[in-house]
């Protein structure tokens, strides 16, 4: 049996191949042409790993710091319950008629139950503790007086801390709590103690590890010719005004950042938290400046421009030319900026749009690094001058 299709001659095959290879390959709409790999086989290490190390360590440290700041309120719930119970037991030792009158007047049993209920909302808690809070404690028997005053003070302080949490004002919690502790004449075992902050340790480890990763990847970064335009410095300076102006507008008028991510920043104040150890205090400030002005500008810009924008374009991302983008990667980098700065979402969107505009204009990631470093250096100066630690 023979085939119905006759075999092609060698000449015709050569003709078909040559005609196919000579015709230009059409690029689908909305896609960029592929080029030779930019960073090579270590591309992911060069562009992504240093930033992911930094991001993971600092995010964990910020989480621990926010837990620490809300900790006094959680501790005060238990201490308040103890003092309400002590007040109730003291009153119950009085003659029956007077005991019943004081229990009705101050209602410490309801305070106990309210503090036991972890699911009670803020308004409900205040209502349940209303009798003790509203009583002026006039005419209280001396044996009850001190316990009543202490229980009332603990309830008031608990609600003060809860209100700060409700208002997303964690930075004031530690100051208020320290002041309250100093006022109380209590045995050491009954004083709610503040926990040690692990934020500077977590940040230091993350920053140094990321710095080492940046040094290891430095030869890979230089696959992009190192050149800087004057525009980069100008954009960096403009960037700080964009960031601070829109941050102020959002904080005082819009409230978008607080809606999406209240307490997103750890807001760590080294002058207060580390004042007992000046050497560590100044060392941490230096490490923080290293992270802001060197590690993050390099690591994040090579991650955002060198990896993320190109990965959004194509799974063969290292073959996407640097400095090129379609609507997909432009939208993606703006979303990335918003997601990594949820508490400052308005300035983040504007700032990332500004840096991306410069990147597409000059097609140079080193300009982005310099602009980022300038903005961060000016932000650090602003924070150290004004003590606006929520921006730190």
C-alpha cells in the first residue's frame, strides 16, 4: 500500500523554511517582544530575594510591635476583673443591709462579668460598667473606699486604652499606660508590666540579611549600566512633598488609609523605647537609616522594575526588555504600591506612579533607585525632626 501524498523535494522544503524564517513574527496586541535574558540564570535571586528577605523580617517585626502596643489593653482586662472581684468580696464582708446597698450602687459583679467576656464590644462594656464609673464614691465605708477607687481607676484606664485602639492611635498607648502605672500605689506583683519590644531586633536582622543579599547580588545589578540622570534627584525631592502632602490629606481629611489598614505601621520611637541603652539606641537609628536610604531603594526597585513589572507581562519575564511596559504592568505596579503601603495607600499610589513615569521616560532602573533613596532620606530627616514615628 502506498501513501496518497507524494513526498516534498529537498528544494521545496528549503524554500518553505527560508520563507518562514524570513517573515517577521507578529506580536499579539498588548504584549511586549521578548529579548535575550537580562539577568540570566540568577535572575530571581538578583531581583527578588533581597527584597523578600527585607519585607518578611520587617513585616514580622511590625506585627510583633503592634501586638505589644495593644497588649496593655488586654492585660488591663484581667487586672480590672481582679480588682472588681476584690471590691465585691470586700463589700460582701459588710453587714447584709449595707452590703446589698453598696453592691447595687457599684455593681462590681457586672464589671467582673463584662471583663470576662472577650467578645463584648466597646459600647456594651461601658454600659455594663456604668454604675462604678458614674459613682463619685462619696459616703463609702473606709474599708471599701480604697478598693473602690482602685477598681474604678482600672476600669477607666482600660477604657482609655480601648478608645485609643478604636481610634487606631497605638502610639499613645504606651505613654498613657506608663503614666497610669506610676500613679498606682500597688504591690509589684499587681502592676501591669510592659513587654519588651522585639521590633528593633527583627528589623536589624532583616536589614543586615537583606544588605548581605544585596551585596551578593551586586554584580547582577551591574548588568544594567550604572548611569544616573539629574531628573532622578529632582523626582526624589518632589516625591517627599507628594508623600507627606497626600499622607497629611488622607490622615486629616480622607481617612482612606485608616479604613484599609489601621495601625499598618509599627511607629517605633527609638528615643523612648531604647533610652535605657544609648549605644543600642543610636546603633538602631543608624541601621534604620541604612535600610531606608540604601537597602530598600536597591532591593525594592530591582524587585518592582526588574522582576514584578516584567513578570506581570510574561512568564518568561527575564526576556521582557527593561524600561518597557503595557497597561497590565502599569496597573500591577500601582496595585503593588497600594498593597505594600496599605496605611498610606493614597501617597503610595501617587509616588509609585511618579517613579514609574520616570522609569518609562528614561528606561533606567538606577534612576528609580536614586529617586527612592532621596525620598527616603528626606522622609527620615522629617521623622527625626518632627517625631512623626508612624511614618518611620
